[in-house]
């Protein structure tokens, strides 16, 4: 699978002569907006040739400080200016700068003509390293679009180069860090966006292993024979209805000097039809995104390694395709999971928790200091939190604090949900150690998390349910593209950074 196509990114102290579009910010109230980051040389030349400053011209065409609002105007020398609203606050947070950079770059890309890519400069606040990294990330993420793999004549990128205006020495490190993160996030997006006839357990595993070939990461793939020998009953059951059999990907990053060990688990159902509990047709269309958790943890592992964080990572991606056939598992089947726990299957469309349980049980044998799993697990979490916020459920308050702080630092929205003590009673079974589903419709996200918790032992564990924000069915917004978003990658990396010390 080809790597996502992204423009180059560099820093420059001045605007230069080859820039086609420059992005600047607008801050303040509706009554008193002001431009932020206007290049002095461009403003001077424009005032001299046009007789009005860039600020005056921008306000004349409706430039606004409203978040994400853009306006376009022409300056001297044929340079076009895109203004993007930064809000009323005197200082703009890194998350808002990331969003604004994505908005600005996308608006600038829309100005390309006759398949000619444009060179875009961003004159947004980059004085602090966190600001610079956020602007760089937002600009690159905003430039991402999925290139259909079946197009015979794919449209070239609308962007040839991105330039951050500022001190080149101080910007080099934030840009380098941003490029690592963006490569990981966009790779996750690329996997999520790939049609399921092209991305299935074997091809996904092969692609993940190939992507790690030049990283300091060891990759191992267990095929269906190895899974059967190892007793991975959950993965085998879920994937048993498809001719494209399941895989378990295990990645290991072990840097010298690591003082902590983090296990990452990702749900990788490459297509979820619901199995014998078949989904309605309309609900099935976007189910190529049901492997977003696996894409997240694989991509995060690569970013952690490329950043050189001093923390050991063991990553498991459970890959299966959930289809109905005469070899499918059934409601009321009893499955023997990795490690011996027996589970009565309640619903074949509650498959994610089964493939995750096998990997969680296996990860415990690695004796990690903490476990984080990521999954598009429940529609109930979407009902609870909407489509833009992920849920966090955990058995450890300290780890929860790490995750929520990391999400805030990463500019991703997660919210803590409980696992109420009463929920466990719903998992009682008369024929097995556990039942995979609850007895009530309400609280489905908690029930799924309570089931997963049964497989982590005493290990500190956090479950990230990204069923809502993993896939955007609408258009792009800010640094988020349409389709796969790559949500969770930055949060997991920031958790690793905090645990690494």
C-alpha cells in the first residue's frame, strides 16, 4: 500500500518569493477583529502598491475572528492571503492552532488552478514549541486526502510545499516531531479508508509488518494455525465465517533505558457484517472502519519508536473479518479464550470484545506496567458521547488521569465513563465462566468494558472506545479529514511520553 501523499514542510524566517498563498490568523471580537501574524514585508509592499494595509483589505472582504471562518484576498505581487478565525482569546491554545492551520491549508489548497499545486506559507503564532508543533501538525493533517486506489489517473496534490514563518533553528525540532506524528496519524487514516476487499486480516498484517521494516520495532504475525495452537478462541471464532482467516500482529519496541512497559491492544475487525446477527444494510456500509483501533495502536507504536521515547511497547492487533457463513460462530456458542476462560457468545455483532479479550489475556503474560486498548467497540458509546468524543473506562484512577491529560495535550476529545459495579452481574452465564453481552439494552458501553476488564487481571488498564470519532461520514473539518480520522494515535503517544518520564 503506498504511503499517504503529503506536501513537504519547512521553516523560513521570511515569506520568500515563491509563495502563492499565505495563511494568517484573525483574533478578537466581532466588533474589533485584528490580524495576527501578517508578514511585515508583505504588508509594507501591499500598503505601498494598493494604498491599504492587509488588515484593512481583510476586514473589507469580511475577515472574521470566528473559529474556523476564512476569507480570501489578494495582496501585492500576486500573493493571495487566507485569513482564518482564531477566536476571541488573547492567546490561542495548541488545539485551536492545529484546527486553524488545517482550515487555512485546506482553504489555500482550494485556490489551486488547472491541476497546478500551490506553495503555502503559514504565518500563525509559533513562538512556543507546543504552538509550532500544533501548527505544523494541523497544516500537514489538513492537507491529507485519501487517494482512491482504483483511480487510473489520480488527481495530484493541490499543495506542493508548506512553509512555517519563523525562526528556522527553533522550528526545526517541532517540525520534525510533527512530521513523525502526522506520518503515523495519516497512515492510520489510510488503513481505515482502504476498501475491505483490499484490506483484510492477512493483507493488513503484511502491510503493518512491511511498514515496520525500517523502524526499531520487531514484528511477528500469528496466522490461523498459530492462533489455533495457542488457543485464541475469540479471534478464531469471529474470523471463522470468512475465507480470509484471522491474524494476530505482535509488535515490540524495546529501547535501552526504558523504565516502563506499556501494552497496547487494538481491535482490527477489517469488515463487520454483524456475522449471523446480521446488521441492517445501511449500518454495514461504514464497517470497513471497524479496524480503526488496530490502526491506531500500530501507528502509535511506530511513532513512539520514531520519536525515541524511552518506554517499552508491546502491541497486539487482533485482525478478523466478521462474516456469516456455514462456518460462522453462533449465538449461544461457548468459546474458550486465550488462557482458558470460557465465554458464552450472546451476539455475533458483539465481536470486538472477543478478539480483544484474547489479546488482553496474552498481553498480561508480558507483565506490562499498564495496558491500553483502543476499539470502535460500541454504538452505546456514540449514543452517550456523540460522534466527536471518545470514551475512557478504566480500573485505575492514575492511568485514567494519564490518558485524559494526554488527550488534552494531544488536542483529542475523550471523556471518562464509569464501569458501575452492578454491570458485572449482567455477564453471568449458566453454561460458561462469562457471557459476552449483557441482559439490558442500557449501559452497553459499560457492559463491554466490564467484559474486557475480566481479562486484564490486576494490571492497570484503560479502554478507549473510539466508535464515534474514528470515522467522519461528513466533510473534512479543521485538521480532521473525511473518512478515517486517526483519532487516538496522538493520545496514545502522549500517554507513552508521560509514562516514559
